[in-house]
C-alpha cells in the first residue's frame, strides 16, 4: 500500500480538488511513496517553497552532467543547451540569465505587442474559416498562434516555426521528465544540436547587425561566466516556453468551451469576463502541474524535517485547488476574484512570459468565440492527459458554426 499522494495518478488529473482533498488533513507537506520524495500540496507551503532559494534548489544541471557521463558524447550538447535555461538554475546563474531579457517581457512592453498578436490570430481564424467540415483546433489554432507570436518576438521567420516545433517536441521528453536518465538519447541530442545551430547563427547575426530585439539583448550579454552555449540555451528556453505552454493552455480552455456551452455563451455575452476567465483556466488546467526542487541543506518546513538531497515536488495542481484559499475549488468560476493561483510559478521563478501568455489567451479565445457562433465537438473531446509535470496536448475535433 502506497503512502501519501501520487501527484501523477489519473485521479489527481481528473479531479484534483477531490483527490488532494482526501490528503489535506495529513499536512501541507507529506511523503509520497509514488514520487519517492516530499509532496507539497498546500497553497501557502507551495508559494513559500517557490520563494525559497537557500534551502531548496531548482538546479538540474548537476544531475544532467552526471547522466551525460554515462551517455554517448553527443548528450553533452543537451546539457550545454539546458545550462541556459534559467528555470533549471539557482542564483547567481539564474539572475545573470534572467535580467538581460526581463525588460522585454514587462507588461508595458507586452502591451505593445497586442496588434501583432491580434493580426496573427485573425490570420489563423481566416484559415480556419476557409476550411470545410471538422477542424482540429489543437493543430489549427492552439499550436500555431503561440508559435507565430514567439517567432515574431524573437525575430524568427514564421515559416521556421514547423522546424522548431518539432525540435521542441523532441526536447520536451527531457524537460518534462523527472527521470532524465530514462530519456532516449538520439531524439534529445538531435533537438539540442538543431537548436544550437539555429540560434547560434541568430546570435552571431545579432552581434554583427543588431536589430534591437530580444535576441540582440541576449547576444550582447557581457558576462564571462556565460558561454555561447548558455546564451543559445536561453534563446531556446524563451522559444520553447513561449509556445509549448501557451499551446497547452489554449487547448485545455477550448476543451472547456466545447464541453460547456453555457461557459461559452456567458463569455460571448459578457466579454469583460475574459481576463478573469483566463486566470481561472490557468488555475484549473494550467500547463504546469508540478515543479521539482532538491533540498540543499537540512531544515524544517511546515513541521516536517527535510534532509539534504531529498526530492521535493511543488504541486501547483494541489495548491490551485486548496479550499483554504479558493472557495469551491472544483468549480470553474469565470469571475473568481481574487485568484492567487500559482500557474505561473511564484517568487524568483515566476514565469517571465506570464503577461504575454495572458494576452495571447485572452485575444485568441475571445476572437475564436466571437468569430464562430458555436464550438461543437465532433464526438467526445478526449479526456485530459497528464503526467507528474504537466498536461499533454490532445486532439480537439470541432465543427465551427458562424
């Protein structure tokens, strides 16, 4: 018999409020036999752990280096790339990677992109409108919009998006794995090599002929502790995170709109609800389910003694359904306010692209509902699929009615 919550089980995906509710009397932090580590399920405890850097480490590079030592030489390209992923680094490396690009994602700068996002959304909707019969909104809507937006932000040609989407899919195997040693070498090495070549050329171009965009800011980072591989890795993170996670958010929201016509009708009749609706979609079915930390030093947290090297799993899904913070957490409340969900992380590792993701989701979903009178599913929408780390994407076969 297993002890503690299983953060990856089907019930925790299907009914997080009910599943984690059965464990809350056991405390905000509990041992999980399934994950072989500490599961943090209370909202206050998860938020506090996100803010902690001295006792809880986000660094995964060391573990990847140990794995690389047992893999073919080419696996080193994966490690080199992921050194530039700030989400896998602690300060001071995290700070050196984050600060040069932070300004590009400030709310005011993101607001300037609204016309770009709106134009991309309209182009995608025009393509859908020209289609006949059933369309897959996952392939035709949720995937291309974030990819095209982040490509525009990074100065990547739109027709390149198919290439980097494929590489992102290959790299996702290791990014969303808690056991990187089990991931196939060939596909991840291929993705790392392709990304390195692609963004290495972009960084070199920006050094010679700066355009003033976000790649220029990265190319001009003057820090002897950061090599070119880490700078390329930073580019890759922005691209990967900028479209992979927003695609999942859009897909999960579309499924709700198809399965709950009353939700769709309420939003169509009251467009002012869209900002709070996006927050509620993030709370209930945001892309990330868990973030992993490693105990850096022995310490006590929430009455539990944590030992150095223990694994700690910050359950965003459980925190976002904590009844101590959210009234009726199992209910989709389009007007929920306040809504302090942790879907974008918290503290030092709060998602840089949160403002951009919010804007993309608001514009894209609102225009989809405005443009088409009904979102009628062609058969049953496949149920949510999720693992420990996040939700998987799924087909969204829909009849579009004007």
